[in-house]
């Protein structure tokens, strides 16, 4: 299995964690997003949306981290990251989607580039933009965790919610977000990052890390 990745991409970080948790060996194929590798014809042929992560599982090519992890959960069901119970499944996916759909799209590379190049925002205003949108959604995640969390986001078993949370907290720290108001978010993320499967997926340990 090949994983098209970029060390600093939080979406690729999620998939690296999931692959590690499931013990799936994969070949990383680093793409340099700032240099535009994802816009090269060979990659666009695999993913016309020109985003990462992308996996190539013996010719089966899939993109979007949530879809990839759902595929991995079906293909390699131990350990299961998406519960079978329909209520728990919906709750876990809703938590993950707050990150994937509410936070990440507002703070990814192409949005930040547009804010710089087209709207003329300087780095201080870019940072404030990121901090605002992360803080808005972390408030809701912190409230959800008050009812659902144990050692992990939902009880004591790792789910897709945890797989999405850890990279987002990493991103929050990269942009100097004040996390004092989110003790549960921080506790869970920091505890999980110490696990080998999460630690090996960290951006700074990837072959393309700068």
C-alpha cells in the first residue's frame, strides 16, 4: 500500500495514525505541497481534487481522510475505529467531522495562501484567523468530551475521534493557540500522542520533515 502524504498535513497525519493502529505496512510517497507537487499531472490523474492524503492499495486509489479510514476499518477491522453500534457510530463520526469539516477547511494551506496573496493578510492576522476558528470548534469539542470521555474521546477505546483530535491539537500548537480553556482536549491528545502508533505518525518523524 502506498500513502501519498506531506509531513505537515493534518489529514495525512490522521491516516498515518490509522495505518499504524491497524499494523498495516505502507510505503510513504511524500509530496511537497508548498512546491506544488500535488498539481503535477501524474498525481492529478490519481486525485483530480489535488489533495492529500491518497492511498493506492494495489490499484485501488482513494482520497479524503475520512473515506480512507472507513475503508481501512472495513478492510482491516482490528482494532475497529468506527463503532458498529449506530448511535455510537454517529456520535464518533460527528466528533471527527467537526474537525474535518468545520476546522480543517478554514485553515488548510490553500486557504491560508489565498488570505496572504489575494487579501493581503500578514502573518499576524493569519495566525489570528487560525486561532479564532480552532478556538470556536474546540469549545464544542470540550463540551462533548465532558459527557463522553474516558482515557479517550469516547470512553477508553481509541476511535476515529481520537485519530482526528491528535493532529488538530498539534496544528493548534503550531499556530500558538491558547488551549487553557480546553483541558479535556489537551489531556486526551497528549496522552494518546505518547502511544507508539501515534508517536510514529508525528510530522517531525516523517521522511520529508523539514
